[in-house]
């Protein structure tokens, strides 16, 4: 799960698989950690018989499983379901538990559409771009989207475009940003659209779109400068310095050079798997 968890309870032989983020959980503490760090991704599907069976058979907590089944079959609240798990594990402090349950109860008061948008936005924040894309597309295809305010729907299209752009799918991003601008009329959407053209090195598309949307010469220069500045941020400069340091090893220490290259490729693969995980 990305970090070491100290578990006081026994580790299960068979894990509980959480489909939403593709992770296996091996203890009640890990389940509590998942709840604590994914509050906005939880929905009523989290209350399921498979989880109760795992807690009963693998975690060896039949009384907890019975309480959870009672909540689930009685159409109880997701917040009450999660509270039982958190109380049993003792993983969180009382204050943390209260904050978690309060956040879940706030979500329970929102419409399904609002909750889905929050989940999609949280997926974006956590750099789970492919999952966010699926969630935004599901939102836009829903009946609720047809009844929503055009600005809100436009903002969803904008976020979908950003998710595509983060995965370097700039053509798809451009289509989304244009759709977003047609609905929300926000300058940010058309600016991001133009930046996507620049990232594709499509100068003709960039200039044509700028002209269609009445972006003057000063505005064009600002957008070009903004992208240039963004490409020279601290993280990018640090990465380039790292590459230069590795390149210098090529003639001096071939073994170390190969080791560093393999480590870098491995990190890229891990990052790619993370952002593409659904």
C-alpha cells in the first residue's frame, strides 16, 4: 500500500481485494487505513457480503461480521458500517475517527452525481488519471448530467481534458477542453486547450484555435511563455540534472551507469502503472 503498517492483529492468509484501487488488504488495520485514506472513494458498494465473509473467515471476527451484516441488510448508513470497522481495529485516534465519519456523513447527504464528481476529482488529486477518466466519462454519460447546470458539466469536461493531458493524450484533451469552453465559457479551458496544441507541436492548430476564440497577439505570447516557464519548473530541472549525472557515468563506471538506468526505467514503469491503475 506504499508504506509500512504496524499490525497488532494477525495477518490473513487470503487478502481482501479492493477493486477500486487494485490493492490487497491483509488485516483489519490495513482495511482501516484504506477507509481513512480513501474516504471520498467509498460508496455503498463498500458494504458487501464478500467483505463480511472475509472479516468472518479470514480476520476471525464473527461478531464484527454479524454487526456489519445487520447494518448492510437493514439498509443502514455507510458511515455506521465504517465506524464499526474503525472502532474494532483501534487503528485511528478518536479525533481521526470522528473526522472520517463526519466526512462520510457529509457525502451521504449529497446526490449521487455530486458524490461521483467528488470521487473523480479525488482520483485526479491522487494522480489516478485513468480511473478519473472512467469516472468523468461515466458522469457525463449519466442522465443527471443532462439536467445539471451547463457550467458544472463544462467543468467536468475540463477536468476530463486535464486527465487526458496528464497521460499525454493531447488530442483527446483538446476535444474535451473545447467542449468545456462551449459550456462554461471559462478562459482557463481555452488556455489549456491551446497549451495542449503546443505540447503536440501543432502550431497550425494552435494559431487557428487562438484566432477562432479571439486571442490577440499578446495573449498568444503569454500562453507560449507560460508553457515555457512550466517546462522549466523545479521538478523538471531536478530531473534533467539527474539524467546528466547518470550520463556522466557512462564512460567512468559502466556497471553503475547500467544500474542507475535500470532503476530509472523501473521507476518510470511503476509511475506509469500507478497512473493507469483502475
